[in-house]
């Protein structure tokens, strides 16, 4: 019985250590549009900084709607899901 209790405790601690969806999303992502390098930096405060050719572009907002991410700005809403 003691071994079972220890195993359950370890499992609960392990589940509690997982990253939240926000923690998984926050960070920088790089890609290319044609030959132009593009970088998007997702911040914890719900903002996205965009860069093209290393120069800062517009700022966007992001939020979770259910399990998908909505990125909004410049009268456009983009929807991303994993």
C-alpha cells in the first residue's frame, strides 16, 4: 500500500509540472515569406512583435479561444491550431 501511495504522489507531481498552453506558446518563431525573413515574438502579455528583415513591423495581439490561438491586428484575424 505504501508503494502505491508513493507512485500516485509521484504521478500527481509530474502532472502538475507540465507547461500551460501560454507557456508553450510564448517565445519567438522565424520563417520566410518568399526570401524575406520574418520573426514573430509572442509575449506573455498577449502582444506579438513582428519583424521583417530585422526591422520591427506592426504589433499584434494574441489570445486563446478554446484550444486555438487568434492573432489579431490591422483589421485581420488569423487562427492557428496545433
